[in-house]
C-alpha cells in the first residue's frame, strides 16, 4: 500500500469529523481508542483487516509486567519497580529510551490492574521450565533473561511474563476481550479500511486522513489528532532492504497481514523522525525444553559465543546478527531430548572429533571447546560465558550430536522493533525532536521499550501501556464548550 | 543547527534565483557544482565553513577506483569492471544498492580520467605493505580486503586505492585542486553560509532554500533543484542516539565541523526516505605495519573471531559491533613490532597461560586458541578463519604479549555511512521510492556504495563519482529559451 500527503486549509471540508482517529486495531489501537473514549472523545477506529486483533492476536498473549503486580504477589514472587527498570535498561539494547522505560516500569502495576479491570483473565499460577507462552493456562512465566548472566547480577530476578489464561493462542483471547469492551463503547469501528493519506496544514499540523474501504474513499477530519497504531514492517521487503536486509533470511516472520509499515511511511512522508528501523527481535527457540540449555551452541569455528541459558530472543539475535545464522547446538546422549519446533540433528559422532568431522568443522576446534567447557563444568563453573549451574553438565556420554540451528534450515522468528520517533506522551517527533502537532503513535509502528535483546511480552506490553494512565497517546480532546460556544 | 520547512507558492518572491543550489562544498559538492556548470547552469554553492573542503579535505585522499584505470595500468595491475563489481557486492555489507555499485564500477575508468583532467595529481607508482593512505606520495595502494578470504576467491584481487600524490593530508590536496577549478567557473561560492530551510510547494516539489550567513538571511530560489552534499552525522550525538549509539564509544570521529547531519534532516523534514542510518565505518588500525597481521585478535573468551589480515575497516566493524570492542591482539617476541597510532602492550607472560592470567582470561581458553592456530599454521593453514600464508607464523617465542585494542583504550575511527535515499540519478526518494522533485543528494549525506565492511576510498569515490557522467545528481537545468521566450 502506498501513502500520500494531502494539503489541508481552513476551507478543507471533510466527509466526517471526529475527535480522535485511530489507525489500526491491535493492542495499541484498542488501548488508544479506549483511553480516548474514557476522556470523552468521539473516536473512529480504522482497521484494514476484517476484524480487530492485528499481530497482537497472533501472539502468545504474554505481557511483560512487573514491579509487584497482583499476579506476581499471588504467585509468591517479590518484585520492585527498580529491579524491573534495571533489568530492562541492561537488556533491551543500545539506544533504549530511558524515559519510556522508567514510565513503563512505574506504571506496570496499574497497567496490570487495568487489564484485569477490562476482563482479561490471568490465572494465579506459575509455570516453570518454559520460555515465553506456557503450554497451559498458567499465568506467570519467565519470558526473558532475568535469571542469567549478566542480568542476574544487575537486578534481582523475577518472572514478569503475564500470560493471558487461555491455552494456545492467548493473544487472540486478549484481543477478543479488548475488542469486546471497545464494541460496547460509542467508538465507530470501521473494518476493511485502510488509511492511505494524512491531511497536513501549511503549519505542519496533521488534521485528518483519507480512508479507503471497498473502493470508496472517505475524508475524515480529526480535531484532536490521528493515532498511528499500524504495527511494524516485517512483511515489507522493500523496507527490510532499506533498513534491515538480514531479517529476510529468517524463516518465520511474525506478523498479521497488515504489517507492511504503512503507518511508519505515513509518518515519514509528513516529516516524522524514526528510531532504530534497523532493530529486530529474532528468536531461536532451540532450548525448549530447558534441559537443552545444557548443550553448547557453536559457530563454524567450533566456538561457543553465548551463555546458552539466555532467553531465546537474545539467543536468536546473537546467532543471526553476530554469527550470520551459522550455528549448531552440540549435545551428548545424556542431555539430548527431541527439541520442539522441528529442530533436527544434522550430525553425530562417537567422539567430539568424529562429530566435528561430520559437521565439517576445523580439526581440533570443537574438541577444544568441549574439553574446556567440561573441565570448568566439573568445577561448577563457566568462566567463558557464565552459564548457570543447572546447565553445567559436562558433555561426555556418546554419541555426540549437533542440532541444526542454521538460519537456512531451522526456525528463526523475526519481527521489527523500530518505528516512528515518539515522546512519552505518544506524540510523533520530527528528526529534531519537535512535536508534529496532531500526530500520535503507539505499538510497533513506533520505537518503544525494546530495541534488542528481546524479552517476550514487551511488544504487547508497550502497545497496551498507554492505558495505564502513565504515558502513551493522549490526543488533545477538544473542549466543545470552548470551541463552539453556541453548541 | 535546526532546520525548517517553508511553504512556497506562485507568489513566493526569492531574493535571488539560480538554476542549481549546492549545499556543502566537500568532494560531492565540488563535483555536483562542476557538473552543473558544465551543463550550462547558474550555480550557487553554500558552504558553512570559511572555505571549501569539508571532511573530504581531512581524509587521506585515497579514492577507490578500478576496472583498469590509467594508474592501475601504469603500475602493472590488471583489473576489470566485473572483478571490481564482484568484490564490492561481496564486501560492502548487507543492504547494498546493486544499481549504484554497477554504475560506480562501470564509470570508474572515466571517473579517474576526469580527476586527472581536473588536475588532480597521481604518481604512477605502487606502495606495498600499508593499508589506506601511504606515508609517501605513491599513487596506488591496497585499501580494502581484496586479497583476503573470502574475497580473494570471489573476485580477482587488484589494488584500487588511488592516492592523490601528496605526502600527508592528500585529501586536502584533492580538495584544493577541485576548489581551484571551481573558483575559475562562474559559480557563486558563498562561505560561512548555512542552509537551514527548504522551500516546498504544495505539490511537494523543492524550489529553493533559506541561507543564513553572519546573521543575515537570504532566500534563494533554485529553478533546477537543490543538491544536498552536507556530509554525514557523526558529530551529532542526538542522531547517533537515535540511529547508532555504539558509534559514540569510538575515540576518533572522522569529520569536519559541519558533519551534524543537517542536510539529512533537511531532507527528512520534507518527507525523504533514508537508508542505513545505522551503518558506520569503524577502523581499528592495529595491524600497521602489516607484519602485525601475524598476531591473533581475541575476545574476552580468548577466542579468535576474524582473519586478522582483513582490511582494518572490516576489523574495526567486527571488533566493535560483534565483540563490543573488547579485543586484544596476541603476539610473541618474533612478530612483535611497535604498532602505529599509539596502540600499546597491556599484558605479557612467559607462556600463553601466564599471558592469559595477566589479561584476566578464563583458564585454558587462550592456550587452546594459540595451540590450535599453531598446529594448523605449521601446515600453512588456518581452517578456522583462512588467514593467508604470509601471516601464518606459529606463536612460539616468549615472551607473549597482548596489545590493547579495547574500544576504551585504543583508536577506533568512525564515521557514518547512511543517509538520504537516492536513486542512481542522485534524486532524493521518499519512503516509498518516489522522487521528491527538485531535491538531489550526493556524498555522505546519502547512502552510497558502502553500507559496511569498509574499503578506504569509497566515500571520496562515491562523492566524486557523479562527475564521471555515469550517475549522480544532474538537476534539471532549465532551458531558458523555453521558459522565457522573450529573453
């Protein structure tokens, strides 16, 4: 979908006028619409799909929350705003937005309470030994690298993955609750509707948009502002070529059909700045079940490059971006378990040397890697990468095997993290950090809390965070008494 | 410097009108201005410094050219357009622009001839054993990784660094020649002059700019177009925060004062697309003299991560971006030579184990790395990283030492590679690849041939390449006979 910029002036006549136009109905769009309704605004939501949900509905329904939420308390896990803040600051990658992270953490307990108040179900039970969305309807999970080096020494670990109580596609459950709530408000929901142009005044302010539905165009004025919540751009090959070509090599792009970056382009065309369009989340979920974290992930030089017990979002980023997706998980007969997600053994050997030959690795390299790991593991240590004790099992029991984790042959799941530049109020900024009046953004169409080193739940979390009343788009809702004294 | 967008209409009256306004006078600005003059345009060049030169004048004056230039022939090095193309396609990083690279290579011989015709001096002599600009006035040098794995197997190697004949700051010589030629044309050169706004019509076309000089503003119409040649943004901390925070850790930012990205921001504010704002060139010149390529560059795990004989532009990129700038060059008494650029020994030991302890590396790791390297080097091989034979000397002669190559303590030289999106005609594109009428760009303000894996001379080369008549900004020069029949 291509976008346009249209000129607006005093004399522009729109087909309709609303206070707030929300473009996109995933978690961010639902939250923006509900907030605006709560503040008394008239709201139109334009969603290009036939119903609400977006990529949020395709997710595992895990939301990254903490600081002592009701669910954390019910499950017996103490947490603090400061620990959550320190973990995120250390883990979410170079170029993180400290102000956004601070507010996200400070508002997290209220954010959880708001979700519960909307009717989003969470079960007060903890599921251990699984990363990301649990296979059950349990409520609390580890969804990041909180327990592992170096983060465990930086911030007191706590599980912060808040999983919506629904086995399987819990993201769908989350979105059906939020969309049901929204359907009971006066908000107009317009499905099968794309926004393909913004109206801009000579002073730069955004005052409306052009919508298109079943071949019909509708020109809508938005007195309070337009909120872009259209998601990322992982399905747009041209944008990936321009900003992050490596993402195209991943086998699984996590996105609903609409994630072609149209909202980001709408913003850029009216002079918006961007942040981190080159940042992606890459998951390599080869260490499920966790038992497989005892394996050694090695590159074509037979060398390890990371503590294998990190969250799979961090594993994938290092494997793809630092090792070009050329990695294998080395196991022995003791720790081998069939991995989930179709990962397969691609080489075996009775000795490390035989395995290395079968894999085509240089003589001596893998053998040295295993020998050094084993020697230290016997002392309960991993001085190279500081993997934790439960996974420090010397690999000694033949046969030895290599699980294929190359980007060509295995599952790398990817989505984009960068987008429009926004401040903590959700206002879109130009390349010099000035506010573009009337333009707001939230969710994956913007650059949010995570710019790398992914922990699950941060996308849903930042998408919905604005409803906690802490930050996010609060388009100016015109006061009708002032604007129209004769009304 | 902040930028603005101004509205232009039929009734806008400019203080002056020219055919072509060039913003910035480095190599790209000089080339753009000379080309426009040649085509009969009236030209105004606005340069914020007190004289011409820009970052180009601070460079080593090496230009990446090939395909069989006069200089290559005179020095006895055969080369072909196809070999140059294959090398660049393989080496310049993910997301390269194939069309630009193709035209750059096809136009390279003519490009060299044009430089010679302007009076840029090149001495027909080859200088070996040094990367980048030679310490002499010799003309031809290796300025990339053409001779090393994997590139030597992809394309027939040839030296392509064309060094301007001037010992020392040869970039200054290049620019003084080009500026002298320009001074003899009718072009108006306005120094101490910034461009802080573009004039845009309602239809999106750029028709002029606001210039500021000593507190005075001047509104200039540009009938044929505005050409942005303002350089990169390595001196703008806010832009680095937004696009590439890691760059800030480097000790040496290579840039003239004006490299604050003002031209990129001027473009973004009128809706231009960008390419690869996250890409940087990082040099780690620790392997000068080349003899030091026999050392082993290792990370905190005591592991090698690259063939140490690659060009230092590639070395620095891998060290900073994949190893977080935590690397050391391991040497023995046999190969040690005092490195240039202030690199220093930071640890020594009579054995590899002692050296590892002194460096604080995990027990056994560095020892294994050296042992594996030595074992293969004795056979003349490096199966891990394929370093070439002249540098495959087993490290056996004590004492052993580590040269500090950490980003904190040593020289990492950095500049930005991304910028405005342009087509091969130099026309600036919006985020959906549509031409923005009247806006052109060249040089480091745009994304050019290199988006990583740097070879020296590509910045000067792409900056000046437009003059080869192959590509680059050719603003439409209005035909006065048509426009003003009464003239």
